[in-house]
C-alpha cells in the first residue's frame, strides 16, 4: 500500500518537475540568445588622476550615463565662487563638455536629476538651468540633500543618447 501511494504521489508531482525544467530551459535559452550590452566605462586621464571612485560616464549601447557633476573647475576639485548660479553654470558647462567628449550633446539629453544643498535655491538654479535647454527640456527630478560633495550647492546627473554617425 505504501509503495502504491509513493508511485501515485511521484506521478502527480512529475508534471510539476517537467514544467519547471522546461521553464528553466526556456529562460536559459532567452538569456543566452540575448547579447550582453555594449558597456564602456569612460574617464579622461585628468579625471583618473583625481582618484575619485567613479567613472565620468558609462556608455551602455547608445545611452550615455553621466556621473553627477558639480561646479568645479575642470580637472580639479575646486568649486567656482559666486554661489548657486555660478555653480549651476559651471556644472552645466562640465556636463556639456563631458557629453561632447563622449559623442553626445545637450540636445540629446533626455533625463536629469538635480540635487540641491538648499531647496530654497531652486528658483535661482532654474534661471541658469533653463538657458541650457531652451527648446524641449529633458525630463527632470529635483530635490534637496543634506550635503553634497566638496560642499557644492548643486549636483546634476543626466542621461543622453549618443549621436549616431
């Protein structure tokens, strides 16, 4: 009797194992059929010399992901003086330079995230920011943080499509 119950139980469970095996096999076939993304970590020698623990940008296929930029003088960790508007202008110039270096431009930016040391400075930051996107501005998020690198007032990261050709 015990033997017959064990056989019936294994027959009832067998379809579940077959289904699981087929599902895993199908998933493996999908995973191996997809090519891995074309991935490249991008840094200039100047950025590498700063020994910061991130890449200036990462390219995944035709999308460029920029690390957060702050209003530092190029190749240094020295912030420009003059407050939120000066820092925003330098930040956007740093973004423009990085985009151009790696095959894109401000017109191909589709998303920005803005971090502010003080949300009360949002209107002043916006005055400068909007001059860099006079046509169709990218999607955007903005919020205040309790502190930014090097005591910056603003940090902006963005994503852009790499220009073809």
